[in-house]
C-alpha cells in the first residue's frame, strides 16, 4: 500500500536548525500553523494551551541562551564522552560524529533559537504553555487541586500540549516551512521561571513546556536518524508477542 500525502508529510518532516534569514515567515502562515495545532485532541475539549509568538530578537536571544547554557552544562560537563558516542552511534561517518559531538558540548546546536542571521537563526519562535490546573469540566469545584483520587490533571495538559506541538510541526512541513521542537531551555525549573517572567506567562498556573522554531530551511535535509520498524516496537496483545502487520 502506497503512502498518502499525510503519511509522506509525517515521514519527510525533519528537524531544521539552519534557516534562510533573508526570508521572513508571514503572519498568515504562523496563523495557519497555530490553527492546525488547535485541532489537537484534549480531555473534555478543554484546550489547555496558549502560544506566545516571539519575533523580538532580544527575547529570542534570551531564550536561546538558556538552551545553549543548559546544553553546555548537560553535554559538555555532566555527560561522559563515551555516553555521547553511544547515543550517537547511528552516525556512521567519524567526521560527522565528531562534528555532532562538538556542537553539543559547545552549545552551538541551539544557537538557531536566538534568531541571529550570523548563525542562520529562526525568524519566529513559538513558546507553548499549558494550564497546570487543568482538571476537567466535570470537576470544576476541584480545579487547581492537582489531582483527584490519584488522577493527574497536569499530565493531561502536557499530553494535550505535546499533541498540539506535533500538529504544528507537521502543519509547518506541509506549508513548506522548516521547524524544530526544543525543550532544553525549559527542562530546568529556574529557566522555566525566568522565561515565564520574560514573557509575562502567569506561572505557575501556566507553564511553558516546549518551543517550536519556524522559518524557511537554508539547506534541504533529506536524511534523518534511522527509525525503528513496527516489528521492532509493537507487540500483539501482550509484551513480547511479535506484530508483523500482515507481513511474513
């Protein structure tokens, strides 16, 4: 069975970290991307998400520097070299492997978030925040309690926000835009608070969890890391029971 247009978009989407800074992204396309994101499912259709569209270069610089600093801390100091090599073992070329490790340990991997022309930065940065008190319309009097009888309300908001982010990344690809999802600048509690303050996000009620850069790709990226097949990741009925999807 041949792939349809939707499946081709999913399979051909790539993380883009080098952007053509001579081309801006029109607000009409940003609108389309966010509109597609809003069609993601959410528990009881509560839509517990908000998007901050960041075009201001000083704000992009601030957020991007958080990503760079945390990457240096994580990969340049905390993670052993042999662990980096293990994680990146799918890269067959020795030169490519060394180059990838270098941009990780120096933080250069996330310079694109800053939006600077000299580092092929993204023209637009979308910051996704979710409602920390999301709990459900059927339990309105318990809103903000953080859960009822073991039910985790913030978890639903994070799940919904993640699906929204995927919608936006795929919509961007379908519109000819490059994009890249990032979270490293929001993985540390201190950075979450600092970015919330900069963007006037009413933290901790609303919490930024993910970012998405948007722009036109400077280079075509056709190759990506290898993907596991359904035979490798799926089981039939019980763990360990192989699923072949009709193949023999």
